[in-house]
C-alpha cells in the first residue's frame, strides 16, 4: 500500500514540475528568462526559508559552506539555468525528452565520483541511453543546436546535484537545502540578463499570477517528491519519474502547439527504456548485496 501511495505521489510531483515549466515558459514570452528565474528563485526561496524557520531551522547557517553543499548548489545553478533556457528558447517536449536521461547521468556520476560498482549491463544501458539522446538532438557536421546543448548541460547539472546530495551530512535539513537552491537561482538569472543584454521588464498582473502559480506548483511538486521517497521503496517508485515526459508532451501539444517529430519520440523511448533497465539492474544489485550481508 505504501508503494502505491508513493507511486501516486511521484506522479503528482512530476505533474507539478511539468506545470511549473509551463508557467515559466508562458511568462518568459512577456519578460526576459533571467528575470523569470530571479522571481522564481525569490519566491521559492522565501517559501522554503519560512518552512525551515517554522521547523526551527535557519537558512543562515555555517552548513551552507560545507563542501558538498557548495558543490550541490553549483550543480543546481548550472542545471536549472541550462534546462530553463533550453525549454524557454525552444520546445518544452524536446528539452523534457533529453531530461529523461537523468537516471543514466546519475548512475554514471555515482560510478565515477562515488566509486559505486556498475556492471557491464548498466554500462551498456547507459551507452544505449546516450544514443537515444543523440537521436533527439541530432547533431550535424555543423555542430549541435544551442538549445539542445543547453538541455544536455541542464540535465547533467541536475543529475550531478542528485549525486552530490547522496554524500551530504544527514543533519542538514532538506528545507534549508531547498531554500539555498532556490535563492541561488537569483544570481543565475541576473547573470543571464547581463550576458544577453536584457533590462528588467514590467511585471503585468498576468505575469505576476503566472509566477505565483509557478512557485506554488514547484514547491508543491518538491514536497510531494520528498513524501514519495519517504513512503515508498525507491526501486518501485523511481520509474514513475518518467510520467513527467507524458505531462510535458500533453502541455506542449495543447498549450504551445508543439509537434515533435518521429526522431524525438524514438529517442525518448530509447532513453526511458534504458533508464528503466538501469533502475531494474540497480534494484537487483541492491537486493543481491542485502542477501549476502
């Protein structure tokens, strides 16, 4: 029963993140993407800071300068900046398809940086998954399209964030970490505006409402994700992360009139299949290790 509840919460969390992306993309049509990120970081950061305060935790802590926290924040900034730029400048469905490679990047990062043992089957699945990514981005002799490259960079950053999180000290509250992650999006947005030469644009009532919804569904999605991981077995609920691509495809089709081509669908199917197989092999490996103890 717990796994069923966890799976349902995971699906709802992915729906929340997909809606957050939708509101961000809509608002970026009315103001610079950097400004959208600054507002998102401010809103989400304040919400999580307040929740942390209610739990008796302060965001003004020496733990912010802990090595793994600094590394996590760096990858959060890299990942969020790259991914948001990718889907605001191009199609949401294409960026979401590339983002489904996160489990593959996480497994790769855990093997390289954490020394986690990865068998030849999972290495093969990672290789096949990256072929799926290449099918989606379709590099040519002239190079890779900028938005596709940004999506890959964003996916890499968010994946390494998750890898680093595994080694963070247990005493650091997740609400503190979440607040820092959101607040550090503010300088990312500011730097983005400087590089692109954008000025702050007026915030209409419609834009303010969209940003309010983006913060609300983003924070809710994160909270539901935390609940899901605490209730259910990760081996069971992790595959339901892929529900996000379904929501992204629906939103892209109905809201933004996006029509992905066959290559995008084929690449996404390969990426998801490889990720599911990787998760399956990891669960088998953990079960085998548990039996030998």
